């Protein structure tokens, strides 16, 4: 390709071929800028198609209870079952849901009634409530308290929890999970399996009276491996929390109860 013309007493002259090459490069750059601008416009249109805002008239979803509701055991805890229900749009699409989680590790049924129920009824007033409670009541039996004391107290507390929620939130969808078995623990407690059965019978009975639904977590976990942290190497023998996989199974059980 000839780049420079002959001297004719003046400066060198750029050839026609070089002009043509520069024009092609310029056109290519313009096309690239055009494609980039179109891509930005497309992304912007998607971003504005469904703005991620929530408003006061959106579906209000409240998770309450103990460490299970808080997401304990999942890594990160925002992979806990309640968060999965919210993120998965179980009760409404994410952009139309206001989600609050007031689950507290260590909470018993008495704590839930005294502190969480008032927040639900008097402040948040949700359309949907999911509850995981009772595990810490059961742990009292492991610590030596008689089942004859723990079970009636749990039934009285649960009746107050669900009864007050139903009275204060007459149209709300209320779902409570029953208790899964932890064979590594119940095997060491005399009548352990029967205690879990009695606990779940209480949950079913009180839920029926108060028109709440039961998420059957017990049968969802039954006979399955990899759902509990106690199965992990070097786990404490008293570890009662689910793994990420366990929280996903719990979320599926609650979602099934919501249908």
C-alpha cells in the first residue's frame, strides 16, 4: 500500500488508501458506540420496567419465633427458611412484599407471646405470619425439666400466641411449623420420640382451633440425611439447627402449607 506521494516541493501527501483506511476505522468506532448506547438503553428499560420499591399497601410478611425463624444454621443466615420464602415470592412477588423477621435465637413460646405477638398485632399488622417455636421449650426437657410441666405450659402459651394473632389479624394467613426429630438427641432421652409426637399433636390441635395452617416439617425431615448440623463432623452433640439444605426443606414445607 502506497502511503506517501512523491515530493513536489511541498510536504508529503497522504495517499487515497490511507484515507480509506482511516474512514473504515472511524465507521467501526461509531458502530461500537452505537451498540454500547443501545445496550445501556436496554438495561435502563429493564430497570424501569419493575422498580424495586415497596409501599404501604403491599403484602406484609412477618416471620416470628426462635432461631429457626432467624435463619440460624444457614450460611449466611439470610439463606434461612423465612428469607427463602420471601426471596422466592412465596406469598407475593418480592417487589410487592414488605418483609420483617423478628425471630430471636433462644426464644421460647413464653417469649414469643410476651414480646413478639404484641409487635405483630399492634405494630406490623401482617397479612402473612410464619412461626417456628417450641424447640427451646423442648430443650428444657433435656435440661431435666419434667415433660409433664413443659408440655402443658407449651400448649397454654401456643394457645395464647395463635389465639391473639387470630383475634388481632382475623384475615391473616398464619402458618406454624411443627418440630422435626433429631434422632441423635431423642435417642438419649427416655420417651424422646413420644415427646416429639406429643409436641406436634399440640401444635396441630391449637392450629386447628385458631384456623392456622401447619407446615409439616417433621415428615419433610424424616429419614433424610444432610439436613441437620449435628450430622457434621466435630459438631456439638446438642446441636439442633438445620443446615442450608435443611432450611430449604423447611421453606418447601411452609410453601406447601401456603397453597
